[in-house]
C-alpha cells in the first residue's frame, strides 16, 4: 500500500468532520457549563429531590438553545475571528461552513429548543431560555467591538441559566420566601469577571487586533481588569456565606469551610494578578476560576442532598 493511500485511509470521513464542525459551532465547553448550572439549580430548588425527567427535559431544551446562541455568536463574529489565531480555524472563518448553513442550524435549534422547553417543561423555563438567548446573541455579541461593558452583559447571560433550572422544577423566585435562587444567580454573575479578565489579559493583543473592546484593550496596563477581578472575588465571599447560612439549618457547616477555602484561594490568585500582570499569573487565575465554580456547585448540591 502506497503512502498516499495510507494517508487517504487516515483522513476523517466527511460526515464526521461535518458533525464536528457543527459541534464546534455550538461552543461545547460553554454549553457544558450552562447545562451544569441548570442541573445544579434544579437540584437546589427542590432540595436535592427534583423530578428527574423534568430535569432531563430542561437540559435537552437548554442544550438546543445554547447551541443556537453559540452558532449565532460565531456568525456575528466570524470576520473578527478570522484575524485572531485562537479562533481563525473555526468553521466559519475557515470556510468549512457557510453563513446560510449556520443560520439554518441556529434557527432550527432555537425554535425546537424553546418550543421543547415550553411544552415539555413549562413556560417560565422557556421564557428564561429566550431571555438568555436574546441577551447573549443580540446584546452581548454586538457590544463586544463597542464597549468594555460587554463583559457585564455577558455575565448576565451566563447567570440566567440558573433561572432556567430553578423555574424548570417549579422553584420559587420569591427572594423573601427563598433567597437561594438569587444567591446562586449572583455567584454565577460575579464568578465570570475574574474568569473573563484572566482570558482577556492572556489574549489582549489578539482582541486588540480584532477590534474587540475588552477591558485589557481599553486599559493596556491591565490594572482595571485586575481590580475588577479582585473586587468580584471579594464580593463572592459574603454571597457564598449567604448560601452557607441558608443550608446551615440542615447541618451543612462543612460547606462554609470549603467554600471559604475556595473563595480565598481564588482571591489570592486575583491578588497575585493585581500585583503583577503577567501571563503566568493570568493563567493561574484562570485555572483557579475553572476549579472554583464546579467545586462550589458540587459542594452546594452535596450539602443540600446529604
């Protein structure tokens, strides 16, 4: 067998590559985080005993809505993606998918996903799903080349999945009767700032080249980004304390100790980044945020269910 024949045999089948492009279009890592938040929120809303099928329906519908939002984000940013090495190989800028294909995929996912949430779950979950989709696609994405405030809008979109999961199982959003939903929303909202600031510093030159108005582009020193990371890490501490006190009636004081350690560890990394804005410290902060959120959610669910 010739080397050329062997090379052809090793090539990925076209249909497999096509599926991989659509998966990439859906931003799977973001979608996974969204689904994790929806599941955790549903578990917490029902004190660890939700209707399993209801949660599965909510996850499926949310997955489709998230895939639509990711695809439309790709569509809105493909020209800017083309000039950044970290995104130049995405399906649209690389020419593997057309704008019409992406639009059709996004439209089908949005209609089916929102319809599924409305029919199989409830109207409130569908409404929050629509709100999340709208904020991410039609406010956050267009704002990125215009103002550094896009991060705040993106943080709202990233926290709205809490309300999808909470509403899916009939959890109350009355903050007086049950403030846990608000506390969880605030945790997701605040966590995104140190996470985004670390990424924004690491890729600040590429963002500047693409014309994206991240805080590290507006302020090349990185001081404002570092201060924002530290401030939000500090604010997370009393918010997580609130969730600990809400579970204290069930004897979950160990949760308080663990979340304080997680929060202080993340804050320490943010302070190091503030002290010296370097690639190493930004990457350290990014890793801390990636560890912080799933660990916190896992502990909160465990404290609720045990």
